């Protein structure tokens, strides 16, 4: 076991400047069990007092490698950065977490990346949070790959009474042996300005399936839009669903579009529902084409 501690401190008092650097190294190597662990901690602090500026950087590295028995390797990296200039009323935090797992015997690899970004300027009443999560799984034996990306974005302006949330979820699955590919994208957007009594939600879902061996392709797109005016007692819902199927071997193509529009005025007791269904079938080999359009309008007072 090896432990190394390095501390560096610089304090020029005339300029109001202070810097601290701390490096901690911990190494454990029990050779009999085939186990190795490394821990590295780096702390950097800068504080110029005249300008009201403070910055903290923390880096943590953890490495575990039991090589002989399980063929397992794990790396963890944590980076913390904090900036606080007090004059401008600005605060920023950045956190990066990297986790890598590689067990070599099973041919399995997993990567997790978490990025947290927080910005809070206090004078303007503005706050923004960004969270990014990346998950990658690659088992090499089964030739399967999966990627998951989650993005969270939150913006809150307190003066204007405005709030916005964005959530994006991306899922990709690619098993290469079967020639199959699937993509799922979900995007959620929420806007809530509280002063105007207005709320809007947008949800977009993309589903794509492409099995390459059979020449088959399917796309599904769903769009949901919800608008609510609280002052005027107004509510509107829009749903759009697109379904496309293209099996290329048989020369067959089918498109289905469903549009749902709902308007509800609570003050006047008025409701409108509009449903539009579009169906298109084009089998190219037989020279056959068919279009079906259905429009449903419902009004109730």
C-alpha cells in the first residue's frame, strides 16, 4: 500500500489571492489475489478576495483491476467544479461522473456518464439545470449494443414567472447478428409562465424499427401538444400519430396518419373534436393504390 499526500498553498495577501492544491494518491496492490486499486484525489481552490471570485475543482479517480481471477476492470472519475463570483451574483456547478466497467471474460462493457450543470445568477432570478446521463452497454459475445441518453434541461426565471423543462430520452438497440435496429426518441417540453396563466406541453415520440434481413421498415411518430390558458379557460389538445410500414421485398407500402384535435372552452361551454385519419396503401407489384381519408367533426355546446 502506497499513500502520497501533496499539499501546495499560495497566499499573496497583498493582492487578495489564495490558491490551494491538494493531491492524494492511494495505491493498493495485493499481488496474491490479483487485485489492484488506485485512488487519486485532486483538490484545487482559488479565492481572489478582491473580486469576490471563488473556484473549487475536485477530481476523484478510482481504478479497480482484479486481473487474475475475474478479468474485471472498473474506472470511476468524478470531477466537481464550482465557480462563485459574488459581485455578479453568479454561481455555476459542474459535476462529471464517469463509470466504466469492463469484465473481459464475458465480453461485456458498460459506460455511464453523468454530467450535471447548474447555473444560478441570483440577481436576475434565473436558474438553469442540465443533467446528461449516457449509458452504453456492449456485450461483445452476443453482438448487441444499447445506448441510452437522458437529457434534463430546466430553466426557471423567477422574475418573469417562466419555467421550462426539456427531457430527451434516446434509446438505441442494435443486435447486429439478426440485422435488427430499433431507435426510440422521447422529447418532453413543458413551458409554464405562471404570470400569464399559460401552460404548454409537447411530447414527441419517435420509434423506428429496421430489420434489415427481411427488408422491413416501420416508423411511428407521435406528437402530443397540450395548451391550457387558465385566464380564458381555454384548453387545446393536438395528437398526431404517423405510422409508416415499408416491407421492401413484397413491394408493399402503407401509411397511416391520425390527427386528433380537441378544443374545450369552459366559459362558453363549447367543445370541438376533430379527428382526421389518412390511410394510404401502395402495393407496387400489383399496380394497386388505395387512399382512404376519414374526417370526424364533433361539436357540442
